[in-house]
């Protein structure tokens, strides 16, 4: 799951990274999905985006492309 918003520069960058690497994900726009917004806050422990969750139950908050790539490789997604 990818929790983000269109106005968020880090979200745009992380989405671009995932799209360029042909990684499929479910996008939740926290600006229009109140349940999604609350879930992102619950996961991250604070109000910060993007929040990206992984099949192993881990997550990243505001990841760099390097840390996102490493987590995808760790989960055998990339």
C-alpha cells in the first residue's frame, strides 16, 4: 500500500520510482480517503507521508529512493 497525496513532493518522487521500476502498488490518497489517512498515521505513528507498506509487514515513511530500492530488494519485489 502507498499512502500519499498529489501535493507531496516525496510522494511524487516515490511513485515515479515505483512506476519506473514497474512495481505494482495500491495507492491511497489521504486527502480524499479519511480512513486511509488514519491508517497511515497509525502505521507511521505520526502524520507524515508517503507511508509505504510491504508484504513482510514492514513499512517506510518518507523513504529515499535508495532505502525504497533496498526494501523492495529485501522483499524480492525488485
